C-alpha cells in the first residue's frame, strides 16, 4: 500500500477493515521507510539495500544485478511470483494507466536469470489471485488507486476487504503455513498489519522495524540467507509469534 502514515489508517474512521485487522492480529507502531520516494523502499524490502536510488525512475535507469529475495527463493528450489494489479503484460517495464513500474520491484532485477524469471513470474491480476496453492513467496502490488496512491484511504480499505478474505479462508493459511504482511511504503511511521494464525489477537509492538526488518523476517521464515541490511535489522518473528 502507499503513501500514508500510521494514524491516517490504523484507527481511522476511513479504514474500518484495516483497523479491525490490526486488532484481530498484530501491528507495529514504529515501522519506518528506508528511503524516499517509493522505489528505494520497494528495492530495499526485496534486496536489503536501496543501492543509492533516490528517485522513481524505471528499470531502464536502474537495472540491478544484485541478489534479491525473488532470486533467493528460486535458488533454494522454491517458487516466487509477483501479482501486479492492472499491469498490461507480464513484467511490464514501463508504467501505463494505473500500473506503476516503480511499485513492481521484480522488474528492476537483471542479474542471473532474473529478467527471464520476471517474464514468467511477474504477472497481472485483476481483483483476486488465482485459485490453488500459492507460491513459496508472493509479492502483491495493488494498482495506483487501490494502493491509495491516487485514491482515498477508504477506497483502499474497501479493496482489501474484498481481496484478503479468500486468503484467510485458504487451507494453507488455516493450517498455519502462510503469513501475510500488509505493508505501506512510506511515510514513517507507516501503517502495517502482520496477519498469521499464531499472532496473538491485538498484538501491538513498539519495537522499531523497517523494510529491512520485513526482509529479514521473510528470509528467516523461508530459511534463506540474510541479504544486505536485513542482517543487522531486528526480526519481527518474536514480536508477532511467527
């Protein structure tokens, strides 16, 4: 999700569903961005570094050969997929209409087999994810309206109310095999909800976290090496019983 601070979402009358999720599961009150504007946060959350990026330019400007969580998952024998709402084709490298490539980190990685994998694994979706078993790691990006970049908090809240319930009703989630991180890119402190069957209802952590902590936590859950600044970031696992 995009461009709101914690108090604009969690506890706001415009976000009843997101507020209810935070109370049903867990949230961190001091979750920070790792750069500005959007792009460095998406890159930091998936590679452990912003690589000095301080703009929202496209993959033609920022072709990154660095290791990243998408490549890590494939190297470990798992599957990864980016579900990108309103993207016109697989792995689109330019923005169009409500699709913003700056919110699609997989499109920026070009090392190893990253670009070939992007053309297969970075896919458009409309309103719901495909039925069946999810990949080992999924990165879901709503379009510019539903992520509240261009539309209101209420619009994003309504979209999540329709999008998340099928995931929460899935057999894999109910079996305790899936964690869902609902994360905003900026502005600090950002809204966030950590959703898992093992998270005690109403968990509120005051520990400082960031996108690097998110990456560390995801890598730990998947048994992967820690990339870049994820290695020195705190894990979110103890706070949310993951």
